[in-house]
């Protein structure tokens, strides 16, 4: 059966620093997975407005042995439950488990995770909003032909400052919002 995104289309979110608090020590358990203010409502709002909400996340902590698949699943159960309680739905979550030196094609800034979602939903990625807080999220979006959106949460302010010097014009013109709630409000109005 062919899967298709809901009527408003697909929106792809980075996880750490966009939905939940990031940590320099990695987010290793459901207890450490703490939503940013307003993010759960933002995800639920996108879903209720007719978007299919997917998450594409680098999780090199898996490859580094800092946590395992069970812990990751527990984090995502917590996330999905919070969004469900807010009246929405998280659709597909894809992660890159590899460390940077493994040279995989899924770790952002590579576009592998986004292409995986495109195949899963049988949809083109052109125009699909990809929301992130780090340069590699935006680069992955550009590499996939999607639409990069930066939030100022997580690493976002640092990333915003670095964009002025970005080598690629597509990165210098990225749209920036304060947080996921502001992104969701804008996308719902489109
Ligand atoms: Mg992030
Ligand atoms: Zn990977």
C-alpha cells in the first residue's frame, strides 16, 4: 500500500534542540528527554492542521554506546504520548545511529534520512519544510532539495550567527523563527 502524507503535506523536524532540550552529554533516557516550552503543542497543532509530522534525527549516542535502542524507543514513546495527549500525532521517526567517522549516508548534513522519509511517503521533498537548530539540519534540507527552516532554540542562535558566513547562498537566505511554536503558527497559516 502506498503511503501518502496528509493533505497539508509532510513536515520534518530535527529532534534535539527543536522539540526537546539538547544536552552536550547527549539525551540518553526518557527521563532526560524534556520537551522545550510549547513544542509539544506545536507538533500537535501541525498534526491537527493536516500535516504529517515526521522526525529525522542524528543519534550518534547509539553508535557511541551511550544508550541503546530500548532507551531510544522509550524516549520516543514519551514524545508520542505527550503529543497524543495534546490531541496530535507523531508519524514517522527516523534516526541515524552512526558516529561521524562511520561515513554513513544518513548522518546529517547528508540527505539520507530525508530521502528515506521521501521514499516512505512516496513524496517529493521539494518544498517540504525541514526544521532544525544546527547548520547540518539546514544543509541536509538543502541537499535533499527541501525547504530549510531554522529555530533559535538549541544551537539555533549560534547557527543563525554562522549563517551570515555560510558558503552556500541557499543557507544565507534561510528563514528563522524563535521556536517550533512560531514555525507551526506560520506553516498552519500558509
Ligand atoms: Mg538539533
Ligand atoms: Zn547514519
